[in-house]
């Protein structure tokens, strides 16, 4: 079988994480040919991956959708692929081969996100998201099969489109995640050493609106008061400075809130870390936290559980599906309830240990090997039903 993967949308965050993790498993399949379409400049991320043909295609994010519709079908035909795996929420309308669409962007279906954009008066982003949502909704109908990374998000997409959506969990590979032992950058190491001995809350994310940074920031003065004299620090893998994060999200509101509340001393802005080094950050933290108000899977939750961290997460169906009893949940916009959850976890050593034990076991449930096998089984079924296997 020849699998063509359209990953032109993978530039940061979950999209790049997905490709990084599935390619080694695909490359190990001796009866599989794999071609991956990447945006220009990303090939360096995958040096050393054998048995995979990479195509660096030069297109901007603004032109990507039209490139996929007008140019990519010809590329797929030229490669004589058997099946197309579209990883970036948008399908090729007239795919020359059976198409599996991976839909993993919940902002299109999130009323909270649209309200958030209006509250920030970011009307251009509001309109752009609505337009993209129309294309994402149509894409689910264009694809032969749409796959979501969780049961909760698959159900949400099905309600939104009236189309059946299949859930295949994303995975986790502990050995691969912890393989790299290279030293952290000196400035990152210096910042971590400066907060040794403090309570370290970790949140792994680029800055964006739907991850709801402001709820965490508003909780910091409450935690300072509740846990005094113990020092509390929030570790972030981003910086709240304009131009320091991928995408068009503007962090000024969050930065102004930090200054207004006087909690800059509690924030440790590490900036983006290479994915291969993230495991070194998890083991330096005490609790993993996420206040996201919409989500599709949340890889850091599995990484945190596998690293032996108790988790405090916003009360989303996706978060409950992933963590179950390995987390304490709070209403997604309540800084007060979040702070109470932190205190609850810290003051009950027995409950914290129980959460860690459950989380370590729960993390084994997620497997990239299993994910890849299910996607390939689905691909084979589609090819057989369509009768479209190419003769290479």
C-alpha cells in the first residue's frame, strides 16, 4: 500500500507532534510505501527517518487551502498513491484516491472561542474562524472517513455535521519521549534552578486564546495567599511577548493582567522547548495544570501522567476521557476553583499519590503503534471498498 500524508498544515503544536510520532511506526512497515507532503523548511525536523519519501512543497499558510485543492491532487496522482491521509482539518474536495481526514481543531465548534474573540474585539479572527469552520464542516463531508482523536470530540463533530465520525485515540511512546538526554539550553536551566524548592505548576502550550492562560494568571494571587509562606511558580513553555509565539494570537492581554495583579515574580516564561527535551521539564515540575476551555485530545496530559505528575484540568469531556481519575477537575473559567484544586492536591498526599498511580497506568492505554495500526486497517478497508489500489 502507498500512503500519501498531507501534512502541509503541520507547523507547530499538535500537528507537528502528530507527524513526529506516527512516522517512525509507519517507516517500520516493510509492506508500506509512505510519501509525506511538508511545508518548505520542515524537512530538517525529520532527518533520520528512513523509508519515507518527503516532498517539501512551497506554499504559504494563506494559500495552503487552494494549493491543496488545485495542485495537490496532481501530486498524489503522480506519486501513484493508494490512499490519502489529510492531517490538517481540511480535506481535498476531489481526491483522486480514498481520503481519511484527521479533524483535530475544536475552535470551529466552540461557542467559548467565538465569545472570547468578541470580548477581545478581534473581529478579523472571528470572521476568519467562521469561514474556516465552513470549510472544515464541508471537509468532513468531502472525506471518505473522518477521524477524531477522542470519543468526546468525535461526538461533537457528529452533532455539528450530522455525519458519522470515527474516534481513534492519539498515542504516546514513553521510550521515544524520554530518549533524548541532551542538556537544556543554559537560559532555561538557569530559570529552573532559580525556582528550585518552590511549588512548580507546569503548563505546556504555545500562547493562544483557547488554552485560557488568563484563568491561570488570575489564580496566582489566590495561590500566593493560600500557600504562604511556600513560594509558587507557574512554568510556561511560551513567552507573553508579541511576536514570540506561532500564529496570530496576541498575548498583550495576558501580559497586562500579569502586571496588574503583580504576579510577574510567580511566572517563569521558558519559551518553546524542543519536543525531544520536554520530558526533562515534566520531571522538574510538581503538578501539571491546564485551564483550556476547548480541546480535542491534549497530548501534554498523557505526557504528564506518564511523567508521574498529578493533573489539575478544566472540566471538559475530553479531559475526563483522557485522564479519568488521574486528575482533579474545575470549572474552566473559575480561577477560584482552580486555586482550591491546587490546594486540595497539595494537602492530601494520599490522594496525590493515588492520582499519580492511576495516571502512570492510564498513560499506557495510549499507543502510537496502536493508532497507526488502526489507521492502516482503515486505509486497507477503504481501498478494498473503492477498488482503487494503484499498480506501482
